[in-house]
């Protein structure tokens, strides 16, 4: 249990944090866990969380930090707290035992595989030159529901995100995808129209995203995808 004092600090052991399993859509539980440090301590000035995995499992799944519209996002600092991880960084392999520090720029592909059971990596991230803005908690909840095939819940959560971020084209695009999956064509078209109004680069996503396949025959969709 975290303990706040009059001096303004909080102390808690990492092993006392309650981990959450991380299961990719359509996958089975491979033992990978997330420790949501930022939300646990209500940190609003920077992004921080930790991941833990058994041997042979991706602690950090392969990704870069280029956003869906091609805009660079966070640079990330990885600190190996326990065990050993094998990092793959833009095609290069780096062995990182406990105590290692790895900084990765937004455009670089990165992945880390646990070599020992319980390998734990702390991740600290932020976008260069920008103040940190925490994502609404509903954004993560929406994708968890999406991964389970519960598209109505995913849409409901994403609508909250869109309400909190009305000028975010990606928030509206994701709402459109969930609405299309849920069979709500009019809602999907409405959010696509708003996303294109905010940023026409979203059209590249509209043309290719499989989540929108159910509405591609709609005349309004054809206009948006031009």
C-alpha cells in the first residue's frame, strides 16, 4: 500500500503493485504483465510503466513511436530492473542484463524478449519538445474491449475519449472503427467525417483499415475515401 507523508512523497515496492495481464487481440495469455505505475501514483507530468514476462516471451512488443498520421511521438527510456532481455533495435541485437539502460528514439523499431522468468523492464516516455498529456483511461479500456470482441463497450469507451479530445482526429477515427464493427454505420460515418475534417491525412487510414470493411459500400464512405 502506498504511503503519502507530509513531505510529499509516496513509497511502494514494485512487487506490491497489482499487475494486469496483457493479451493481444486473438491471442492467448502468455504470462506478460503490465504494472501501470503512472496511474497507480497519479503521475501527470511523464509517462511511466513497467512490463514483466516469463522467459521467451516479449516483454516489449515490437513497435515504433510514429503515430498513425506519420507524426513522431514518444522517445522511450527502458531500464531493465530484473532478469535479462534481448533487445532488437532497428535490426541490431543488444543483450541487456539487470541494470541496463536503453534509450530509443521515436522512429526506431524496438522489441525486447525475456531471457529469464520474471524479466522486468521499466519504461519512461515523453514526446520531445512537448508537455506530457496523459491519455484518457477510457482509451486503453476501449482497446481491451475491442480485443475481446465487445465492440459496443469499445465504442462506448471511445466515445468518452472523443468527448475529452474533440479535436483529435485519431480519437474520432477509432470511434468510427468501433462503430463499424458494432454495426452502427451512421455513427461510423459521422466520426469519419469529423476525423477527415480535422486532418485529411486520415484518409490513408480510411482506405486500408479492415475495421471499416462493413461500411465500404456506403455511398458516404466512398466520398470520404477519395
